[in-house]
DNA sequence: ACCAAGCTAGCCAAATTTGACTACTGCCGC
DNA sequence: GCGGCAGTAGTCAAATTTGGCTAGCTTGGT
């Protein structure tokens, strides 16, 4: 699983109705091009694919108001909303060692109630500890450590990642439990999309020079 | 970049001459299916692709000695060896926040001389620190922290990952500097491939049940 | 008046990755 | 003496991802 479906669903959902370029801009606004695979091609592909699967509804729209080819606007469907929350919950819980997945979920976690987020994150910690136990038991007791030569550094690295990941998650749990942020049902939500025409304060400054990466 | 090219080149290189199924078994032996995308399809594709690009030389071989369709054996070329070391160096250095890339490089680092590995790892630490500085400067000073709501947790998470990643790398540097492991030019290398017919001590026990994942 | 940049919006071919499927062989139990 | 399971070696279609390309409008400078 990559993070792109959650990101695209989330962007469309926050707008109510959005075209591809708008989604693309939101993702840049969120810095997603830095930490996930959100090239234009991937975004447009995800939109089309999810429209074909009934997660999004495509509206054919007349030539754009601001240059370029005619645009297609998308709206999230009932089914898409279900998928959105399913992905969100899964990505908050799963220790999948792909940072982009957790990152995307962090960006949307406030769409869930505080108590549920806490439960999911605690489940996440449990999963990491389980994984750790399984790996150490499976790869270690054979002939004791030190038999592996430099290959042991691989396990060392993964255990270190798991441990620091769990520790960070516990910190987040503490902050959320302590009242940080505004979750679903707690009043005005924090909105993180660009309105039509608003300029992106995090734009890179570099011109779009034909999408060179 | 994914790790698969380095893994496949490395496996073929250690065997001298290997067919796809052998590579597939080595990767399972290394546990690579746990931490990288090494499905059979990816492996066979990588072999073919790299043969087409001149990194591997394909020998057509008669029907296999042990059932199944005829096999193709591969050998690494001069050009493939260059690519192998280029990837290895790049993956040890780059802070690319994709754990599989570093992991694959760790498995082969002993193919380089100790001093070079130390230099590459120190470069890696420098890169991480640079990245950290760029990110904090770029995303923070605008209106000070706390303006971002829960979105700030994303940066928090990435900084935490970078910091613990740098710390782990420093630990590895210390171990290597302290004389751990046997590097290129230091005597009998540690060989981590399965010989023809040797059974895999880390086989999962589960039957190969048609490659279900 | 006009033209070079740059922005808006999106498409496309090629490469890669995934998940499932095929075909053959040896062997074990009945 | 044969049915089926496990193992060997690989293929294939579909989905995804990448990197680059297109084409229409706007705007600032000359």
C-alpha cells in the first residue's frame, strides 16, 4: 500500500469537489512530494482509477477558467468515504515501516474522534512490540547472536527503528491524551487545504519547468 | 529507487552464476521479503531488464536438473559490477528515508574497504543533518511553531526519524571503526548465499502454496 | 505590438510492481 | 502403480509509478 489513495481521497473530501490540479497543489502544500510518491502522473492516475472503482464521482466540466485544457472535477462518494476512513484507521494502526503511510494518516487523524485515535495508536504500539518479539525470537535463538557477522547489523537497524518508532508513538499518545489538537466532534476543525486562488506559502519558488523532478 | 537491483546484482555476483530461483532463495534467506519488494515477479523482471541493459549476461541453459521449466543462468558483467558498486555507495550515503535501501546496502557493505565505508557513513550523517537543517528552517520560521495544529506532528515525526537514524548511523560508525566485521581486503569474506542444494534454515515452514502473499 | 516566461491542466509511454497462475518432477503413502 | 502434495522454475495480466511532454492562456518587458 502506498499513501497516495488516502492523500487523494482526503484532499477531494476536504474540498467537497476538486479537480486534479487542485489536489496536486494541496499535496505540494502539505509537502507530500517530499515524503511520498505524488508525481502528477500518480495523482491523475489515482483519480481516474478510483473514479472507475466508484470511490469518486467524476463531473465533466467545461474549459477551465484559467488556461489549460478542460478539467474534470471529482467528488467523493459514499463508498469513497468508507474507504477513506478504512485506510485512515489502517494506516494509523499498521506498523508497515513505510513512513509515508503513517505520515499521510497523521495529516488526517483529526477526522476521527480523539478516543478512537488513542485506541488506534495504542494498537499500533502493541503491533510494533509484537513484531519485535517475533523477529528476535525467530532470528536469534538458533546459535546465539554474533553468528551473523555484519548481517546482524540489519536486524540491529530494524530493531532500532521499531523501538524508536514505538517510543515516538507513545509520545504522540501522551500529547493527544493531554488535550492537544481538535478532533472530530470537538468544534471547528483545522482545515488544511488551499482555497481556489489562494497562493501556496510553501511553494518551492522554483518554476514548474515542465514538471522536471 | 528501490532496493531490488542492488539485491539481485549482489546475489548473482556472490554466486558467480545464478538462475532466478537461486536468487529468489537467497533473498528469502536474507529475509528480504520481510523488508523489501522482492516478489518473484519483481526478481525475474529485474533479471531480464538488467540483462537487456547489459548489466547481466544471460546463458540459455537446458532443462533444469530438478524439475520445473528450463532455466536461464545469469552472470554479472563488467558494467554490472560497476553499477553494483555505484548503487552500494549511493545507498550507504543517501538519506532517502526508505529503510529497504539502507538495509540492502548494509548486507553488502563488506564488499568495500573499511575506510571507504566509514567515509560513506559519515557522509550519510552529514546528509541527514543537512536535511534536518533545511526542513526546520524552511517550515518553521514563518510564524513560529504551533501554528500548524496537528500538522506539526508530521514534521515532528520526520525530525524524530532523522535524529534517531543519524544516531544509529553514528553507532554503526563506531562499531566499524572499532574493528567489527571483515571488510574487503581483510581476509576471508563472510559469504551469505545458499549453495546449490543447501537447505534454507530460515525457510518459513509454510509451503510455497503457489506464491500467495 | 509582441514574444518569451511561466502558470494551468492534464496526457502518455515506459518501467516497475503485484498477485495470481502454469507446468513439470519426484516421492510418499496406500 | 497411482493420486496427490510439495518443490522447482518461471510466466502473465493488471495495476501502479516514473519521467517527460503538450497545449492554452497571462503577464511583464521592450
